[in-house]
């Protein structure tokens, strides 16, 4: 996470694969990493600002913080990872995950 963007902004995985994400917030502001469908991302965008740590596929990171989370991907398709701090999602702080069979 740098300059309110993710690098990489797109990843590809296989159904059933467990991925270990090392999340590094290089910005001087708090960010989030939330994996979900477009509908779930929309719900987060308009929901309350919460601490996402310990929720599956989610993390909140303070300035300069590093967190490691693991997530196992289910059905083939596409998911989004995003930050929903005020204005970040609209600014483009999101990426895509393509899940292959």
C-alpha cells in the first residue's frame, strides 16, 4: 500500500488455494485490505468504520504497519480487494482477484 494504491493491483489464484498476504502500509495514514464481492465492497463502503483485524480476508493497518493474513479462495470467479477509509475506494484503492478452476 503506497500513495493510496495497492501493488500489485491484480492477482490470479486457483480455487481452493490458500494465499498468504503480507500487507505493508507505506503511507502515513490508515488503510484497510478487504477481500469480497462487488456487493460486499459496496456494503463496506457505506457501513461503519471498524477494525477489520481478525475478520477473514480483512485487515486494518496503521501508518507504517505490516500485517500477514491468509485467505482460502472458493468458487471460480472474481473478487475485489479494497480500502474503504473515507474517499479511498473512490480514489481507486482497489484491486482484483481472478479465481480459476
